[in-house]
């Protein structure tokens, strides 16, 4: 046999697991070879009825498909605006804005702390001037926008509102979501600024402000995504996320907000990874758990308070730099399980995101993936099509049981904030990540192209790179902006922010006034840092 033919022979396929063998899924739950009627509980009510296991709408996608978003943002506001308008022209139905690291942690682009990071993982937004460019020619009365921002969420929302007002958009037509979930930053991601307690104040100030001024804005998107990406299991993802949600609702109640005024505007953000059926079960279990938490723990009476609405993003850590075109298949499977699980909004990752920011062609394929599912697969015609599956119903029950046990541990620790401050949450996620990595390295958990069916041939993929000149351009624009402003006006706003921060009044109005006069995010955050301090892991709040 020739060397060429020998090298082309397929690897031997792994033997299927024996019926006698102990087989576990990615979360460590044992799996039987066959499931039957004895493995499920009683019938769940129809979709659109409590506890919403089968979906929050009776017909789900028949009347309207999920919102198709593509998370995008890079370089300057002008470049990102061009990408947004391209995606909207291609049929995207909502914006999803990614911000660069300096914007996320409250540093202007000309700050030494921003060196090398401006525009790299998202768009650089320093002031109202940048937000005006970012949203130019985008009708904010017709487009729903999700902004993935946390520590500086209050300021980015206010900038968005200011641009909408300049467009003449009435408050009730300003729609979208600001992530505004700081607890998962301490738990898994790291883009925090202030200690947990003042950070929670900023969040509840935003809740109260939107209740009065932006009636249709979702004030928080409580995120399990980043904890899942950091290594948590499916059950841990929903347990930690719902525990964080409980902490936010309790903080809002302590600030004087009624649960039924807040909860209908709370949304969630979950990951969707490769264990197809467990992901569907996870979404079903999360809905059921939240409905009961809101009814039994918080005594909510508004049906909208009980219905868990969520955005899904396909897995980032499930993408591989090796054989990147395989990621198209991975993302398709993950998107399908999100749809079968009943998501309200979906982002599909680009196949090249394990290598860099998604190229325009990769972003287009990712959007087309959603459109093919939505318009060609016939999956949306039936609500909860996997409902009644012995396997899926059993998995839903077991994911819920494990998640409830984890939440009971968190309650014993004193709640989600206490779990983060003690390091318990971070250790739990790290332990799960370590176990999964061991499985991959041993070959027990197959990752095609990485630990099996590897390819020695290198097929280059064009990687999108952000030029370092963006930082210079942003710095020059900031210099011109500052030269145009009145220093007495700037100093007056700084003093007003400091007074409000040292007191107990809502910070949103004074921040809005400052941002309207083109104070920068970095300038506002510098004042707040002076009052609240900065958070360093291991320190008390």
C-alpha cells in the first residue's frame, strides 16, 4: 500500500459504550442506554402555563421567531457601525454590542491602563460622541439592542438613551437589554471595578431609574454564560445564575422596589454547549425553577414575573483553533438545542472565533445558520418538540435536582454575594473546569480535531486583526473633545457625581447630566473610584 493511501485511512472508530459500562455525560450524570415511561415524572402542563417547563408562550415560535443577534463590535465606533448595518441588511433582527476592555472597566482610550487593548475585543466608547457615531443611521425606535456591559452598564445605557433622545425616539420605544450583571464578573470573568456592595447599588439605581424613565428596557441580563465558559457544569450554570438572580431581587426589594415591578424586566443569558440533550433539559429546568422561586420565595403574582426569558450564545470554549471549519457544525448543533430548548434570543459564534475576532464572512455564516434553522428546518412549527421524550424529561428532572442542591449550599453560605466573597463560587467553577480538562487530555472526552481525528495538514484561516492605530485615533479624538469643553462645567459635574456617590440618592440622573455634556466614561469612573474604591479578589466588600 502506498504511503499516501496509508495516511488517508480513517482512524478506527471508537467502540460504542457497552450497555454494562458506566457512561456519564459532560456534567457527570450517569446515562442509561434506554429510557422508558418509568423514568419520567407526571406530565408537564402545556407551553405558556406555569411552571413554563415547556416554554413561556403557548405557540412559541409560530407567531414570531427568536430574535437573531450577532455579537459584534471592534475598533472604532465608525467601523462597528458599518458591521451593524451590514448585519441588519442581511436579516439580523437585533443588535448586540461588544465593548473593548478599557470601556468595560472604566478607562478612557488615552489612559495608560488602556495601552494595547483599545478596540481589541469590542468597540471603544469613551463618550457620547462615540455612541453617536456607533448608532448613526440605525433607527432606535425599530431596533432592539443588547449591550454586554457590566461595571459601566449605567453609563452605557445612559449614552444609548441620550442618542435615542437625539433621534426623537420616545422613551417607551427604547427597547433592549443591558447585561448589568456584576456578580458573575467576580465569579468568573474579571471585568469589575468597584467592590460588590457599591456595585449592587449601581445596579439597583439602574433598576429604579428604568422603572421611571425607560418602561420597556430590560434592566438586567443575569448571565450564566461566562460561568459556563469558565468551566461550570450545566447544573452549576443554572444554579449559580438563579442564585445571583435571587441576590439582585433581594437587593431591589431592599431599595424599595416591588418584585412585580422589577421581575418582568429581568432576563437571563445562558451558554449552549455540545451535550445536545442536556442543554435542552437545562433550559427547561431553569424555566421551571425560576417560576417556582418567584412564586414561592418572592410571592410574585404577575405572570410575567414567573416566566424566565433568556438569550443564548453558542459556546466559545467549544470552538477549536484546530480544523476551525468543524466549528460550523458545532455551532449549528448548539443553536439547534437552544431553539429546541425555547430561547427568546440567540447569538451564533463565528467559526474563526477561536483564532480572533469573527471576520465578516464568518459572522454572515453564523447568522445564516440561525436563518436556516428558522426558515428551513420546520423545527419552529411546534412548541417544545422534545417534550415527552423519556430521556429529555428525565434529564430535566435530574439537572433540576442537582441545581437545587447547589442552590441550597449557596443559601447556607449566606447567599450569592457571600459565596463570591469567600471564594466558594470561584473554587467550584475551577474544580469543574479541571475535571473536564483532565477528561479531554486523557481522551475520555473526544474533541474532534484536537484529541482524535487530528490533521497534520495546516489550512490557514484569515484572522481578523485590529490595528494599533485605533488607539492613536481615539486618543486624538479625546484630546479634541476635551479642548472643546468648559472646565467649569466638567468640574461641576464631577462634584455632583461625588456628592451623589457619598450620599444615598440615585446616581443615574447626575451621571446622565454629566455624559450629556460629554464627560467621558473614564472621568465618571475616576470619581466613583475615589468614593467606592476598587475591588481586589480576597478583600471584603
